[in-house]
C-alpha cells in the first residue's frame, strides 16, 4: 500500500496548487478547518499553507487528544500515580501535560513510578511482568486509538490479568464538531475530515455536517498532496454549490470503517453522559468510559479519583486556538512564556497541537513574511 | 529509548501514539493463535503489533499501525502474489 511516496511529489503538489488558484473566486475569503492534529502537523511541516492563495485560510481544529484533555483529568491521573504500589503508564505526550500542580513527569521525579509506553499492549506486558504491582494505563485518544485500548482490555480479561486497569479518557470526534458548528463566533466554509478516525468509524458519521449545517467535508490523508487535493475538492464543491462528504483518503478509509473495531469498542466501552473538553467546556456524550462488563479493569472504579476541576491558566488561550477563533501566534504567551520546553497550554505540549506545530515549523516563514 | 525521555520532541515525526497519526509497517512473522504479528518499518526496526482488527495477515503484508494496533491493511486488489510481497515497489496509486 502506498501510504506515502507519491503523495509527497512536488510536481503533483504544484499542479494542485495551480488548480486551487483557478478554483477560488476572487474577493471571497475561505475558512477551512482541519479537524485533526495530524493534519495540522503536516500542514506546518510541509508548508502546505504557503502553497494556498491568501484568501484560503486553514483553521486548526480540536483534533489533538492531548490538547483537549482538561487539567483536572491530569491531576486525577497524578493522584492515581501516587497510590502505593502503582505503576502508572501513559503515552509520551502525556508526561509533560501540566495539571494544576505539575505534570506526570514531576510526579515521577517525586517518586511515583510513571512509565512511558508506546501502546496499551506495552502496559499489559508490564502488568504480566509485575504481578505484585498494580499497573494503570492512562488511555487517551480519539476513535483511532480507542480500539487498541479495547483490544488490550479484552486480552487482560481473557488472560485473567487482575493487576491491570485503565483510566479511560478516550473521546469521540462528532460531538465536538457539532459543538463547534453551533458556536456563534465561528464561520467555516468546509472541513478536512480526520483520515485515521474515519478508518475506524467510516464516512457515515460525518454526513450530519453537510446535511444539518450545509458544509462540505473531505476525509483526507496526511501527506502534502493529500491535503492539497482535499482543499481543492472542498473548493470545487463550494464552486459547484455541492455539499457532501467526499473521501480523498479512499486508499485507506473504507466507507463503512473497520467493523471489527467498532464491535470491540461497543463491547468494552460505554458513552459518558458528558465530558469536559479544554476550551470547549462540557460536551454531551463526547467521551468513553470502561463498560460495566469490564468494570474490574476500570481504574476509576478501583481507585478513589478526586474528580478535580481546574480552570485553565488565564494567560493561556488554548480554548480560542482549539476553536479556531485565533491563530497560535495571536495568543499572548505564544513563543515567549509558552514554548515546547516550558508549555503553559496543552496545544504547545503535543506535536499534534497547533501551537507546537506552528512553533516548530511555521514561525520562521511568518518571521520572513513580517520582515 | 529511555522511558524518561519524552516522546514528543521538536523534530519527532508527529505523535504515533495518541495523535491521529499512524505508520506503515510490513509484517515479518505472524502468531495467529495470539492475534499478534512482528512488523518492521522501512528502517528495519521491529515491534509487536495486534492484528486482530485486520486478520488474517501474512508475512509481507503492509499494515497501517496506530498505537500498536493495525487499523488497516493493504487492499487485496493492490496486493500481488504472496511471493512478490517481500520486496520491491508497491502497485501504482494515482492520487
């Protein structure tokens, strides 16, 4: 499967840029949101926005799971990490995400046994190797990652690994999109849909965007040519007064998604009635918890979780960045008090975050522009 | 990599774990009974991958892997005979 090679072809990219230029209507300003943090990362990394006309603006959406987790959930995780005998496992990004009183990395420095893993399977292996310890996996991610956690919990149950639990922070993509579309301070012309979430859920869940809100959606791959082609497909829909879900990433995304993944998620998880999103507030049915059938593997059942609620730092404007209301560089602390080394906001912690992606790749081009 | 080193550094090629990012890997060997496969990336680094969502898989198959789980497999119509899958360029795809 060619996921990569020809989708970085400079000639193809140039041809698409010219097509985009010929498709836009002069005098009209287009705002297109890329939902996924992976797209944001690619746009800055490859300078995709530099190939677009000035009147085509890319708005960075809430699709970085690390960026949308509220500080209180980090504090809850840190509280569990400090429980005696616990080995607390999480992905690398989460180690540096600030809670109200430090990060998981700080907790590790204070003596908690916090370990970075690359997959839930790694966490389960640690549990097998340490039968006298309790191993907690801090699960985070959209529908792309949730099946991996679900399969791991099924394995834990099948193998009878009783010292393994999961603190579930998985979120779903559709409710925040609906919340964004209902937001009065946002005007968008179309959406670049999240390619790997769609690999799991398929194209159908995005039908409500054209049906209820009259905006086109193009599910996109992650290479520069993918993104340029997706922008061109959205602009073409707008020009032809069409409004539908199109699948640019058909080499990976089947229309019906991954049915086995959806089945295992339905077995292992249940929808939470509501969940807090950084910058977006509480959103109904926007996150998953461990289902009752797997309650023995639910860290929030096994441990007393404080359920901390923490307001975001006042200086940080992650909320506005996540809603696409402001650009990263328009935040008061961007690049000064808030950098990847000393992040105040979560958008600067993860490379999928709009602030970190822009800081790492985009700021030099902007400096040239300003000069 | 040391467990103390954060995965997310400035030149890291995206977040392969918790972001909506996945990597292409080639199946090296399959443990059908456990639903696992050893897969390698283009540089030869190998990891154990859960393949239950895309099974059955064979050595040489290319998988899209996210957080240690294969979420997509090369479509059958793009796969050549099994003997062709170990090496060489994949089939043409027109973007």
